[in-house]
C-alpha cells in the first residue's frame, strides 16, 4: 500500500512539475494567471515529492514491508499502529491537494511559499511579501526580528 501511494504521489508531483515546465517553456506564453500561482505549484510539488513519494516508498515500503520480509520475521512490529499511520497519509495528501484551492494571501489561491519554507523570515526584507498570515507565522516561529534572521543567513553566503 505504501508503494501504491508513492506511485500516486509521484504521478501527482510529476503532473505539477509538467505544469511548471509548461509555464517556463515559452517566455510570452503564460499558463498561470500570476506568479503567485506558480509559487503555489512549486510548493505543492516539493511537498508532494518529499512527503508523499519519497517518504512512503523509503520508510513505509522498504522499512515496513521489505525489511521484515528479508529478515524472515513472521510479522512487523505493531501492525495496527502501522495501519493507522498509513491511512493518515492519504488524508494528509488530500488536504495538501485541496490547499491549492483554498484562499491564500490577498485573494490569491494557495500558500505560495516558493522554493524554501525555511527562508520565510528573510523574504519580506528582500521585498517579497507572502501574505500577512505566513509572515506572522514565520516571525513567531523564529522568535526573532527579521534583521537577526537575516544576519544568520548572511553567514552562510
């Protein structure tokens, strides 16, 4: 079941990737209404490929099914807990996909946090505004002012 979910996640993530590549194919031909929707697709693609393709295949498929099969164990440890953890994945996947159509910042759809969810505290200082909810969340998560976070990222450049 984990491998089947990983295949479905890979197909959906691949579809999001195709849509992003179509947008970048021709400079004058625009498929998305604005840049925010492109960022929403980038965010959904990244989260889908990591959490709904790679993680279920590696952790669930190999760790819960193939490894016990290879070592000759009669059953996996805690099979009911494993079943519950699997059935939470499709629910989370549906919630991620429906978040593409939920209102985001200022009448836009979805959370277009872009390439990196970690650099949200620095982006407003660079002139990129993701919306008041996301910026407030980033400020609260870091517990620091934007200048302090920017100084931390400046060391890595």
